[in-house]
């Protein structure tokens, strides 16, 4: 399955043992109809959804905010709670 936004293959999500637990990507609405990869979901779909609820924030500000949240989530999942 390919991403409807970037046209690249959607990479399945795997657990720590390497087992696929989800292979269908993400809902690409409101950017496009269909499924999208994780990168397009983070960089385009979620900011578009947030801008619908927080219209005064620019897309760039939303992407920056999302990057901070993603980095914090990654740090927590890796055991870094600083």
C-alpha cells in the first residue's frame, strides 16, 4: 500500500520483537482521501487537523509543536525522563 500524499510505500509498524502490529498506515483526511505514511501523518495531516481547531497558529508553528511532542514521546519510550 502506498501513501496517498507522498506516494511512497507505507512501512508497517512493528513491535520491539519485529512483529508487524499495523500495516494500513493512517487516515490522510483532511489532506487527502485514503491512507498515508507515518511521516506524512506527522508532517501534514496532524498539523492540518490542528489548524482546523487552532486556526491562529501557522502550519510551521504546528509542525514545530508536533516535533517537540514527538521528541518527548520518543525520549519517554526510550527511558529518558529528564
